[in-house]
């Protein structure tokens, strides 16, 4: 593990005590989940690191924040950023179907975002917002010494990579944004209708209900192991602490809808007037996503394409919010072909996707 001499468990009595408490709690939470889900065939796969699908997690110290990530493969570095956030159950586990496929070609890294999954909360409560997430992913790339990366993100993670590419274009080879209202100009959606049968109080059951409701093939996309790992991570003390801090208003103005939308609008203006996003960009969207309508993806494409001829859009039929889990082989193939094309034609600015006719993958 290449962490430039920095690891999450440093020496000292205080750290040893902290680690002992962490191990004690995680062992207790693990036993609790074994008891709760004793009949599940996935129970033997649950680990204290919240891993799924045979993946093995590593941990890095990113500016004092213990950060979990997956690493697999060789070649040019690729960073995958998961969606949602500020909860134990949202994590890099969502990329479990794609990591081994991408790893056949790339050196893949998939971190848990700040305050999500097994990654600790920020040292400063003011970082509990989108800018804090952007800074954390950027610092992760620097700590692991990845250089320029292929960068992809979905949902809120798509917004994270979008704003990271705007702020730090020097480290982004190309950008992939998947079903992300956070990045896109928002239009009307049927999100409330799709989620109407889910519990209103945010907890593990509500999360499970939500992600099933916005999937086109919920029974094929997420299994018991995935849900059990998510529940385990949501019970960690740091995850409960995150929820309490957000309720108390942590994150400042940027954590509010009004503050974020104003900030996002300012970036849109820079894209329109200055053309600040110039690397190859792939917008990838599910046509059957009830919470992120394809019109939002089209609007994002149109916004970027005004000043950037290297923008493409792919839509997937019979696909919901998690199309990359519903059709992982197809998703990896299309993303890889996009990367390969621009690697072979770096100066090709003559061919531009028609904003009104996005490509359809199937």
C-alpha cells in the first residue's frame, strides 16, 4: 500500500487505546448483525471492514482522516467515486460489480467519501459539505500519488468528480458522470412518487427501500451481503455522529440547498463564459431513472458542450439510478471505449455528439 509513509494506525498509547475501542465496538456490531441476520447466506462474508464481493479494503491517512478504499489491477489509474454520502451505508461497495472488470485494464481505486462508509468524519465540521468531499477525494489522489487519473462518479459522487475536475483539471485525464442531479441542472422528477412507499425517517430500512425503489432491476442489483455490510457500517459510532452533526447544522451555508444551488450556478457561469471544463467528458444516464431524469443529463451535456467539443452522452434503456450495477459489463465496455477513443485522438475536436441525439447503449 503506497501511502508515502502515512498510515491510519500510528504508534502511541492514545492511538492504541483508540484502535482497541474501535475493534471492541466493531466486534460487538458484527456479532449483533450475525444474530439479526443469522439465517442469511451472506452472513459469513461480513467483515469488520464492511467489505463485499470478495474485495479487500485498505486504509490511508488522508490529512488525518482514516480513509477506506479498494485497489485492484494495473495500468493507468482510475478513481471511482460513489454516490449519496454522510452515512455509513453509502460507500465504495456500490462499485463492487465494476471494480474487477475495470481492473482488467486499469489500476482502480475506489475510496469511501468523507464521512461515508468506513471513512472517518472530517476534523472540521465545516467540511461536511460538497466542497469537503471534493477536497478529500483530491487529497486522496495526492496521498496515494496517482498523478493524472481517469475519474468517474455516480449520483452525488458524480457531482463530486464534476466539481473536482473544475477545480483541479490538471489531475483529470477524462471525466465520467453517471446519473447525477448534483452535477446537472435539475428538472422535474418523479422522485417523490418513486419513494412514496419508503419510510420517511432516514435509517437503514429507509435506505434499503430507497435504493430498491430507484433501481430498474432491484432483485438483481443488490444482495443480502450488500445490505448487511451497509447496515453494519451505519451502526458505527462515527456514522451515528455524522447524523447528529448534520441535524445540528454542520457544513455551513454550502450544506443547504440554497447555498449549494447558488454555488453550483456560479460554476455553470464559468463553464459558459470561460469554458473551464475541457477534458473529454462522458455523460452516462439511465432512461428509467425516476429520481434523476434523463432530461437532467441532457441539460448537463448541453451546458458543457457549448465550450467543449469532446463531450459525449450515452443513455441506457431499461436502466435505473444504478445502471452500472444493472449492466456492469456494458458500462465498463462503453467507458473503456470512450477513454480509448480520446487517448487515440487527443486533438480531435471536429466530431461532436449532437446535443439533441445522445447515443443509446441498448
